[in-house]
């Protein structure tokens, strides 16, 4: 066992009468890519929102590096370098690409290191450098996804929660985004990935958890789940 970075225990979330999460438990070790796989409405995004404390939890605990963050405010969670990239990109449309990236570094004061992190973001996403002065709202969907990811990297995440990074992207861009996720992980960032494209997610993950209607029904090494006949039938189009 490696060093445990994040532990979710008996998490229950309801939306009115609907139980979105029914007491799920899982953990994430330092340096891993973990995927949460499941169909729409399975509770994947709800899980990320619960970790970031963007929604109210009925019960359960979330521990990050040995500290209970269950009820910590979202801004304090961000300051602990636990960062979420939301589904649907959510860039600041009226701000330039540069200003969007700087928004990611708003909690930091180290100007030289911010500049060097921006260079690292451009090495991953050269297109952002080409469009530095453009308003984010004028970028293509793929470029906005790159900007959302680049902005999150400017806050130096130690754990990155990625919600549907490939949604709505052309297949060639999907490949590019996944190879960049792998590079970010190789650079030392632990990643929790929620993704409709189960095959792509499993192909870069260490381990994965299958969610069905708010419960974890299966978990294991990603390489084993990719060969699992039930997983293939349900999620891999086999």
C-alpha cells in the first residue's frame, strides 16, 4: 500500500427524496489516477462535488492527508491544493486566456514561480499561448477545456478532480486531452477522473470504481476491469 491521499467513507448525499449516493467508500493513494466509471445519474459528479464541499452531505467523512475536510469550506479546500475542474469547462468568457490562467493562481503570491508555471502550462497546451490575448469565450470547445485544465494547474494542485474532461470533444482532441492528463500525473499530481468514455479512462488509470445508482458495485485495477466481461458489456460497448 502506498501513502493514502484521500479517503471517502460512508458518503450519503440526497437531492430531496432521491438518494444520489448511498454510503460509498473508497480511497485514493498518492500519485495514482483513479477513475469513477458509471452511466449518467450514477453519482459520479455528485461524488466530486461532495469532496469539494460544493453540495451538502447527509453523512459520511472525507479525509485528505489525514485531516478531516468533510465540512471545510470550498475555498479552504482549494487552498489545500485539492482542485476540481468542473464539467462543462466554466471559463471566464469575458476575460482573456492570460487572465483566466492568472485566476487559477489567485491564492498565490510567488510571481516568479507563477510565471514558470505558466510556461509549464504552455508546454502542455501550446494553443493557449497562441491565443493568450483572446477572450476565453471566443475559443473552441476543445481550447476551453484546455484552458480550464491549464487554469487549475496554475493553483499547483496536489490532487486534481477532473469531471468529464472529454465531453463534447472531437476524437482527436480526446486523445490529446488524455495524453496530457497522463503527463500531469507523471509530474506528480494525483488524479480522480470522472469520465463517460470508460475505455479511455481505464486505459490511463491505476484503479477504478464502478458506480451504479449511488453505490460502488465493483472496483479493482483498471487493467483487470478493462477485461471484465460485465464491465465490457455495460461500459465499453462490447
